[in-house]
C-alpha cells in the first residue's frame, strides 16, 4: 500500500549484510546504527529482532557456519580418497588471511563467550561439534580403508583441531611469520607424521 509501513528485510538478509560489513570494513565498524543504515532499519528495530549485539554476532556466526557446513558436506561426501578430502577439510578450516571475516567474527564471539549465558555457549558448542563430528567420521573412514594409520579418531581429531585453531588464530590476527601457506605446510607435516606414515599407531 502506498505510504504504508516499510517492511523489514528478511533476517537472513540482515545477517548477510552484517557479514559483508565485517569483510569490507572490519568488525569495529559493525554497529547497530551502521548495520541499520545498510539494511534500511533503525537500530531500535535491530535490537527488537536480536535483543543485543552479542546475539546479532552469534546469529551471524551461525549463518556463516551454515554456509560453511554445506560446503564442508559437499567436499567430504564427494568420491575422492579420504586423504584428499582431509586436505580439503583443512583448506576450508584455515583462514584465507589476516582479518578473514569468518575468523574475525569467531574470535569476537569467543571473547564475548566468557560472559555468555548457557544457551549461547550451547550454540557455540554445537558449531564446534559439527566440525569435530565430520572430522571424526572422515578419519574413521580413512582408517577403515587403510588410508590412515590406526589411531583413535576422536582423540586425533581433537589434537588436529587444536593445532588448526591455534595456527588459524595466528593467521587471522596477522601474526608475523605465520601466513596461510606456512600453516598449511605445518599441518601437512603433522598429518604425514601422525596419520599417513607407516609405523605403530600414533595414539599408542
């Protein structure tokens, strides 16, 4: 109706706009007022929909993780050797470089999680759990096919993800001497030593 009330954009459009702002301008520029101007809403309306900036950030992270999860599923279910799919998993996990928007958002949510409520922490754990379960399943498949050494998939996945997290943080914050290519080489060496090489099980 002409002159009627302007309809708010779909929530997914708001989350996509938030992620785009982080990518283009950095997280420090993502305010409720700036995002409101981007999507044609007032900061009050955004607070009505999300409740707080913490919730907006977590929702944006969940939206971004949903897209990554779909890409991860595509990579891990294709017809390829397990070791090739493991390389694809690692490649998807590691940030593209300094100020990678997804990792920038992850780091902010992690920092804020110290004071988060139980629901928010459960939702963060669900995101972590999806990455972990997919890795465990891939490792178990590779072991059953004889591509990987006979390690405990859950324990090895926990160690590998800890390594990936630590090195990825270095890339995301732009720590000198720790670029994406260097991180991928470190991880490849770790996998060669503990998973792909012949010898006794790495978890002993």
